[in-house]
């Protein structure tokens, strides 16, 4: 008979102390109008089972400290856990729905801000349009003033021309009288020479 191999030693489970629950810190609360709208836990505490105590002390017998369960009890527990998971799934669906609703509300506020920006733009355009109308009115008034001044200049020039004509006519008339008087007085004037 060949010599027997010595079996490999069984791996040892490290001696780990269970995770002790830590005291919960104060929960942050978000308020709106004095009413809490969101309460969040600052940490989620889990206590690890004592796996070391569950291990069998004798690997060749039923030496584990775990409690026994019948197949019927297992089915009941499985059904109970499944129903609890359904509750969690409903919770997750409601969280997803709430997330969508809050997202839609956020999008609506963005739309509201855009509408306000649009209205501000319209008001700015209207204001600029009023300023343009005011400037156009000022320009029209200045054009009217310019037209009146031009008419004044033309009237003054025409008046000056008329007065010049009148003076020229008077001068011409005086010149004619002087000539006539000379002509009349010539026979009486001594001749030279």
C-alpha cells in the first residue's frame, strides 16, 4: 500500500470582531416655509453577523450553532422576504417617480426663467423702440427748425433784395432827377472856354 498523503490544513477564518453599530448623528433637514421637505440620514448603520460563531467546530458533524429551519419555514421566510423586496421595489419606483417630478419641476423653473428673460428682452426692445421714436421726433423737430431758418434766410434775402431794388430804384430816380436838373440848368450855365 502506498503511503498516505497528509491532508492540507484547513484555512482558518480570521478572528474578526463584529461591526458595532455607531450612534446616528443628527439628521439634516431641508425646510421650506418652516415645513420639513426632506429628512436624510447621515449614515446607514449595519451590524455584521457573528460569522465566527456560525462555523462548525467539527467539520464532520452537525456542530454549527446555526438554528435549524424546515423547508416549509424556509418557503415562508422566502415569501416574506420576496414581499418585502416588492415593498422596496415600490419604494424605488416612487423614488424614481419623485425624481422625475422634481426634475420636471426644475425644468419648469428653468422655463419660467427663460420666459422672464424673454419678457425682459421684449421690454428692452420696446424701450429701445420708444427711444428711437423719441429721437426720430427730435430729428423731425430739428428739420422743421432748419426749414424755418432756411425760410427766414430766404425771406431775409428776398427782403434784402427788395430793399436793394427799392434803394436802387430811388438811387436811379435821384440820378435821373440830377440829370434832368443838369439838363435844365445847362442853358444857364456859363460855358467854358
